[in-house]
């Protein structure tokens, strides 16, 4: 297997890079912790939007224009982004496999408010299975996600106030049983400041990776 490069952009933004480049919720320009600007992203094949809150989608039209990437999300989110200038969009929904060139996705539920359905997403790509929970509270069906999909990596929001906090994310870690956990959606603003440490993975077999914005690792 090639080594897959994963980069944390800060907040909920992630880049997954192998022969394809997949971005999830790449929000950079108004993100106080981001280490780069949206204009600097010149390559991407797919951009996945978990939901259309500003801190997830505001930079997607610009990045899509600069890279020619296809934007993928729940139908209403995809339509919303198309209306903002994204030329190539694929609208999906929560449920089963979405087949793309070189990878598959499954959109999952997420508990969050939104004019369009919020979602999480599972990415099946080059023998890795990666779950990005989007913005959500903890929910019991995370156990199903963990049982059905054998996760190599899960990105979980831990900031509280708008999403799970530490206590809820601890339970999510136990339910999902992913090999590696990367906490996201915290410290960007005062409202979601958190001290994150190894207690996040207590009573689980998961490995915790605490990443600073801009940091990357190989999976």
C-alpha cells in the first residue's frame, strides 16, 4: 500500500492525499487558526461538504474553481454550493454507497441544526476506511457505524457548545472503535476551547492523534 497522507487544516477541515486529493470541509480564510489560505490550494479532486454552515463551506466555491474539483454532499448542500458557483457537484444522501472515480463514500446521519441535512461521511479509499463525523452530538448508532465499517481513522468534533464535548466524544470513541482518533472542531473560537488529552480514548483500544492546524501524518 502507498502511504496515505492526512493533513489537518484546523477546525473541521481535512485533506486526504494519495493518488487522489480529497478535501473535507476546508475552511481557511476566516479561520483564525488556519496556517494557509484557500487561494493556496491548487490541487483537489473531490471536496466533501458535511453541511452548509459557513465554517465548513465558505471557501468551497473558491477552492472548487481553482482546482476543478467535484463537490460532493447531501443533495440540498450540493445544490446550495452549485448556486454559489461550484460547477461540478454530486448530490447524495444518507444511506448506502456512493461510487465515485477511485473511491466510495457513505453519508451518515449527524445531529445538528441546518437548513440542509447535516451529515457525516465514511470514505472507502485505497484499502482505508475513514469516518468524518461532521458536526454532531453523540448518537447510539455510532456503534452500528463501528460494527459495519471497521474504521481505520475517525475525525470527531470535541469542542462542545455546537457539537459533542469531551464527555460525549469519549462515548463516541468507545462506540466507533476506530484504530485512530483525531479530535476536530475545537479551540477555533473561545466558545469551543477544550483541553484535549489521552482521557478522550479511555476505555477504548483507539490511538489518539492530537494534530495542530497544518500538521500531517501518514495512514
